[in-house]
C-alpha cells in the first residue's frame, strides 16, 4: 500500500495569516497593495481575494473566525475614512 504524501501548507490555507502590505509615495498617497507578496489592483480585488480564501460564511464556526490578517502599512500612508 503506498504511503500518503505529507500535506504541504499552501498560500491559500486559511489557517495561515493573510499578509496585506500598503505602500505609499512620499506624499502619503497609496501606490501599491500586496497580499502575501502578490500585487493587488484595488481594495475591491483585495476583498474578493480574501473572500476566496476564507469563504463567504461569517460567524462562529466559519473559517473566517480562525483566519488572521496582518496589515503592514507605510508609516507616511495617509488614511482617509
């Protein structure tokens, strides 16, 4: 009987933290968004990528409950709410 291959963690594994990098220019304007070192075109695309990893379910028992997101923003990035 063949031995089962060991599972290797994938970048899409919801138990791994999602790392979001927000880069700005010298004026503090957002110039780049990256998720797990991959370029992302917009916040809408970022949202869709995150939903693709954790799924659309929310609340207790969902994979979203156990998923961490680490946000690394440039210090000079201007935040407008």
